[in-house]
């Protein structure tokens, strides 16, 4: 029997929002993990807000909304608010009732800037890693960096002394560098290219250290894009994972095959499993390292760091970041790394169940 195309709208719904979400939906497990993490940060949230004044967006809801924006590749706060207006799954995950009004996108962005900073992002990232500690190796790691395109155009990359065309249109044939030019849109962005023959773009650098057992991100940070950023960040993160009296390994690609880097890493008590670069030069890694089976195993695990970067850039939206300034870029990169680890922990827990 053919159904009736009834146009009359139902004014009242008697179905609970909780019942509309499938029992086996992947976000159910993620929501349980996130609720536990946010509850453990309740005291820290309490210290961040005044006891008087108009109530703001609850920080727990703000952080859940930002996780959804990363998980579902929502490109802007305006589009996220639009989704919240009719997407019941999003409302359930954040904690909004069916008829509860959504926030204005400008209000959401302003509250986000007040709440989220590098300190909060690092605390949330650390809480996620405490949850993931049972799945993490404490001996073998891999480090790498990636280029993150800045939210700034080439036409606004103009001379610092104010000379030259003010509109930035006629820059073809002009020699431009970070010493003489700066972005008027994002002064922290730097003109940078990954290799010879590639296009130079206004960019930042994102850096992560992953553990080699399950590919979980152990350390994360962001820097301005320059020729020393990758090595310097790797040394800072290596110092964080180093353990006195315990030998650990740190894998890396050929870009890290430098005598100063290898020497400093060894002084930290870390064995550098760096891929050899023997092209027209002598590698800083000799047979004392390469003769061991562990060295070959570390090199075979380097794809795990590329997997993490691939997810963070394609799904997490870091391919071209839509925030300006190294501080904002830093917290978003850290928070995206925490989101990646959350999904990995969920998957690993299900595999062990």
C-alpha cells in the first residue's frame, strides 16, 4: 500500500534525543571518553572563569563542539552552528536539547578565543595520553614535521620598510624573503618551501613524536617555518621523552641526518635511528647504529607518523589552517593531535574488548 505524502508538520515529538542515536554509533564511545576527560578538568575550568557576570558557553560544550568540527571536517564556525541547528547527532554529542537554541557563530568564536590557548590544549592532550598510556610504547619513537599553509595571501606579503607597491599585485620578478618582507595579514607566517623546485608558501611547521607500537602521538608542537624549525623542535620533544638511565630510540627521515642533531640527541640519552643521507656527503649515522635490527625496525615504522599527519591535515583541517598567529595555530595543532589520539584509543579499546 502506498503511503500518504502528508505535509502537516508534527508540533511535538515524544522521542528522546538519546534514543535517536544508534547504540553502535562510533561517537557513543568517543562521548564516554570525552566526558571522563572533561570531568577530570572541572577544577581547572572553575579557575578560568569569574564567579560573577553573565554565563558564557560551558567550556565542556565548547570543547565537544570543536572536536566535532575536527572529526567531520567542518570548515568554519558559521557552518558548525548551521549544522547544530538541525543535526541531532551533533546536538546529542555536545549536550544540547532538541529545542535548545544554538549560539551565534561570532559569540562561539569569541568564547573559543577566551577558553582555548596552548596551555588548555596541552592539558587536554596530556589527559588523552594518560588514557592512552596502556597502548603506548615507552622505548621506541619517531619524529617528523609537516608544512601547514597559513591563512594569508601572497599579495599581502610586502616589504617591511613600506617601499614598493602597496596593493601587493605587482610582485612578479621581485626578490622576496623573510628578512625584507612580511605578511600584513599574518605577521607570524613565513615564506617557506619544502624542497627545491617546489612553490614557496606562507606557512607554519607542525611537529609530532609518535610511539612505534600503535602510532599514537606522544608529543606535539608548532613553530614558525624556517630551515632550523624541524631539528630544533625535534630536540625539544626528544628532551621531553628522554628518561635518565633508560635508552630509547628516535626514528627520523633523511632531513635529520645532521651531525649536530645526532650528537645532541645522543647526549640526551636517545639513540637516533635516522635514515642515512649519503648523497654527495657522509652520513652522521654509522655502522654502530645501522648494524642493529632495531634500526631497521625503526625505519619500517616511519609510515606511522605520515598516517597521523595525513589524518590531521585532510580530516582535521590542518592542510591550510584558518587561524592566524603562532599561538592560535599552536593550540589548534595540539587539539587536533588530541582528537586523533582519541579516535585511536577508541579503536584500540574495541580491539581489546
